[in-house]
């Protein structure tokens, strides 16, 4: 994938109308291959050429999260919120950011918003990961309701982990009485 994206990018003249698209694909491929430093280097050039295009903004948000650049996260969060009606994508980026920063209260709040709105389906794998990895009872409750409402199920291992989160919380409540 990376080699194809690079060949297409390098084979496109900068005067071509497809240059920005191929440049974006190349930077995205670098990022997804874990070549974050290279991706950021090329992204700076891309951002100068097409700073407000929605794909550039999304890529900038991903790079900001990957490099833990809080200032850029704020910048691209605002740009994405202002330029796109894709609430699902914005919520997904926010959840990725909070998860990368180990900000459990913000993760729980964002998961709740995702599952309460009709945007949950696209973000569901990340919500499940946050719930199970962080062992979050508030997310587990919302997630269980969402799964039931939408007639979805987790794998047997996922169901067991979800049940364990609830059982631990119930034991805490029982011990406190």
C-alpha cells in the first residue's frame, strides 16, 4: 500500500489537479505504516498547500494524536468541528485523543455521547476497546444498552469481560454497604 501510494504521489506533477489527493494518500499511508515522523514532515508541506480541506484536517488530527501534540489537536478539533457535519468522525477523533492521553473521565463522557447519539456504529470498535481495556463501568452500562437496543452481540470473550466489569462494580457497591 505504501509503495503504491508513494509511486502514485511521486509520479504526479505538482501542477496536476490530483496532486493534493495523492499527496494526502501518501501521508496517510506513511502514518498507517507507523512512520509518524515522516508523515508529520510531509504533512507540514501538505497543510501549506491545502490547509482547510476536510481530508487534510482529518489527517492533521490523526498526526496530532500520534505525536501527542496538544496544540495541534485543539487546532484540528476546531477546524473539523467548523468544517464538517460529520459528528461521528469528530467524536471518534476525540475519543482516540482522550484514550491516548489516558483521560478516563473524558473517554467515558465521549463514549456516552457516541452511544446516545445515532453515531455509535462507526465508533463501536473503539468504544468497545475503551470499555474493556479501561474496565469502565459507566461505558459498560451504556454499551450493554446500545448492544441490546441494536440487537448486536460481542464475542463470548468480550461478553465475559463486559460481565466481569459489571460484577466488579456490584461487589464494590456491596462491600461499601
